[in-house]
């Protein structure tokens, strides 16, 4: 079984943003959003390493 990772998002801020757009947040949406952030960061880290840098920059995202 996969290890549960810490959330990388602020749930209340995400929910407030979605609510401001007159939408509702499902119970599993926050975990999916956090997973997307992990994926995005992993890709940025890989690009940073491929460019022989140790600092993730906006262009890596």
C-alpha cells in the first residue's frame, strides 16, 4: 500500500477559492489537488537537475 503523503496545499484556501466561483469541493478533491502539486514539483526538480542546478526556478514549472 502506498504511503500517505503530507498535503502541500492549504485546504481552507482552496475551498474558499472554489466556493468563490460558485462551486463545491468534493471530499477527495483536495487530495487530488495535492497529488497534482507533488507531480508538478517532481517534474520541476527533474528539469532543474537536468540543467545541473540546485535551485528550482519559475521556468522549471
